[in-house]
């Protein structure tokens, strides 16, 4: 078990996995005072060295080391491992980090399956360390302003929601898109965490689902990079749709597709007895929340009223760093497991043709007041966490 983190000092971060997404975390870490990057690792040492050089050449106050994965996990100056590996490796890396006494924050999904996810949470509980997980986009001003509008009663009693994500596939732009079409990938497990996390944040946990799914092609062609033109196999469903029944009684209709070309639908709409909210893209941290009131004549854009301002990927780690011990981080393992359970249950339902009960529960995360976390992290502190 690791030693308690001194909350008067930044949470020290080691990154495992130096692919495309790491650049967005580096941008956030440069402005967050509650975290400090100390080491990076990748199975390709060249990629780790490139990330360390980029960081060190950018005028950072502290130098970042490029090390092997094994060395990073053994490093006494790493409090939390940021796991940016491919989905199939999420659980394995997380379990190794936990065994080394480190807290873990992972890219979504928490794991490829709920069985793996449960192992991660159980191991962390036994070790006395903390688990967090993306997406933390729900902590930004976009989703949080929409949540505040619902909590303030602007749409009356929530009745239903729709959530729609349509794209013809990530292979058009990603140079190594293989994992999107292998178990643990697909539109639901790749993009669904943004939408389901937002729906749980807005409307509370899900108790049952019913779904359907299909795929249109057995292979995809890479459209960019050195592998352009190469064909890759498709082993998962690439169009998934379903209905989620929330504990509150609200019904959410979900459409996630790598097969369709475009849509005019809002990313998320929440319908209530007194109005409808058009919620911004849950893959982003900001965006306009629009309200159409019962009896109104047009949409109105609501002022930004909640959430972490000017936020980006990694703000969930800063939130974790300032969450008192014993409290679940807003982007915590319990929420990530529930979201994974909802998605896995939806796929089970699609294949069985029957409604499936969602057995896990996660409390609706606490609201985020309008906060400049980069500034607030200087003065906020909580009870020391285990790491």
C-alpha cells in the first residue's frame, strides 16, 4: 500500500501509453497546479522519449523522465498512474499499477468487460488506492450547465432524453484504428462512455436496458498515415441503439454508429414536462446549452453557470487530487463501472433480444460549481488520499 499523498504538494503522475491522446493531457497538466507529471512510459521507448522531450523542451518547471513501464510502476515518486493504453490493456495495466501501490486514472472504458472492471475496483479497495476514469468532459461547463438547468427545474420533471453519435468510422483519420474494431472497441464502448456518463450525470443511474445492434462491413480501409489503404478486420458491432431506463423513471434513447454518414440530431436532448434542453457535445468540455420552454417561441441559450472553466482532458485527475479521502471522485471508478455495465448490458440485450437489468449502481456525481480549477487548486486541499 502506498503512503498518503501530502495534499500540500501536487499529485505526482506517471503516464503509461504515449499515443495520440497524450498531447491533450500534457496541455492540461501544464496549467493544473494540483498535479505534476514526473515520468512517461510506453512499450515503444521512442514514443516515450518523444513525449518527455516535448514536455522538457516546453519550459516545464520540472523534468519528466522517459522510462520503461516496469520502471515507472516501481518509481517511488509516482503517486498515480495515468493509463492511456488501448482498451484491451486497460485492466492489465491498472492491476499492475494497483499491485505496486499506485492509484490509477484510466482512459475510457474502465476495462474491456465488467468482469475485468470489477477486478480493478476490488483490487483498489483491497490496496487502499483510488480509481478514476475518463471521460471527465462531464465536469466541464457544457454538461454541468445543463445539469444545473435540470436541477433548478427549468424543464420541470425530466421525462426522456435522446443521445445520438453518428460517424462513418475513425479509420478515415486515425493512422492505427485497429483497436476500434476489436473487442473492447466499437462505437458504443469507444464513444458511448461520453454519452452514457453524461446521461447518468444529468438523469441519474440506469436500472435496465433494451437494445439492438448490427455491422455493415467485415473489414475497413485505413485512410491516412503510413498504413493508408491497408484493410483491417471488423470483429464487433458498428451500429448500436437502445433504450435506457433510469432509476428516476426517465427513458433515454441511445444511437451510436460507425456506419452512418451524418445527422442533424442534437448530441443530447433532455425533455421535461416544462421544456426541452439541447445539451452540447459530451465529447467536449464546453458548448452552449439551449432551452425551449413550454409555451415559448424560440430556443434560448443559457448563460454558463456551472462546471470547470477552460477545462480539458486531465481535469478529472485534478478533481480526484482534491477530493477528500473517503469520498468518490466525480470521475471515479464507481461511475465508470456503472457506465461499462450499462454498455455491456445493452450489447447483451442486443444479442439476446431481451431487456437486461443493470445490476450495478453509482450515485449521481455531485454537481461542479462554476470553478477555475487551475486557480482553485492552489488553495483547495482535502484529507490526504492513499496512492
